[in-house]
């Protein structure tokens, strides 16, 4: 008898991945005072490939990019890692941009993972990495509540 696969180790399906990304997009749109998306998730229950995940994240990046109020610091891009497991030029180009802008981990499973899809846990980590950078680029901290922004001459 085969061992059961835990939900954290199960591969993400197209339906699951798109559902979560659409929910994430709508939450970001609401927070950034943008109109809600009218997208609907696919009902496809096949494993969502890394290329499909990259396409979804790239589209989300492009949707939210006009709301970025600061420019990200460039992150290192390891092109050999990208090309080794992502043969499609379109996917490579999109990964390079997303990595450089800080939205995808340079050596995370989305880039270098051996499987064509991601587990639920890996998918969640990739989205967390993406969302953290959306927050960084869309919010300017208030110096009143951020001591490091108050300056050295301000005692407190």
C-alpha cells in the first residue's frame, strides 16, 4: 500500500493555483484602491507547471507595477540556474525580471526545483516571497513610527 501524500506535499493544481492568485490579486487591488479583477479560475485539475506559475506571477506583477512607489534594489540573477530547469525562453525572461525585481527567490523551487510543478508548501512560500515585496514597494513608512527614518538628530 502506497503512503498517503500530505497536503503540504501534494502538487498544486491549475484550479488551486489560479484560485489563490486571483484571491491575492483582489486583496492587493482592494488595499491599493484598484478595481476588482473579473478573472475566474480555471476548473482544470492538472498539476500547475512552473511555467504557468511564472506566467501568473508575471501578470500579477504587471498589474500591480503602476502602484509601486519605490524602486526595488536589483537582486542577483543566476542565469545558469534559470536556464537549466526552465527551457522556454519566455519563462526564462520572465523569471529574470521577477528575480531582479525581488519578487521570486533566485534559487527557490520555482526557479531550480526538479519537478515541473510545486508542492502546496512551495507554492505558498513563493507567494509569500512575492507578497512581501509588493508590500515593500507599495508602502512608505511614516518616520513618526519608524525610528530609523527619524534621523540621528531626533532623540526620540
